[in-house]
């Protein structure tokens, strides 16, 4: 099991090995708890890149 990373949209801890969704942005891979969070990220990635605060999920 890999070290968990934070979903940039909702702040949930996600295991990169089993994450239901992922996306590439500016050469970095981001992992998501659900396809809905990935869709929100892909729509406005700059809104979420570098954010540390939890926003609620899905």
C-alpha cells in the first residue's frame, strides 16, 4: 500500500494505488476519491492546485 495523498478537491486521503480517478496537470499526477472530484479539478485546475483546505466531497 502506498502512502496516502490528499485529493486536491475535497481533501480526502487517497491511496494512489487504488484511487478511483487520477489526472495529470503541469507534469504532476493528482489522485481523486471519485470521478466527480476529478471532473471538478479538470474544469478549474488552478482553483485547486496548491490548496490545502478541505472543501467537502462530491
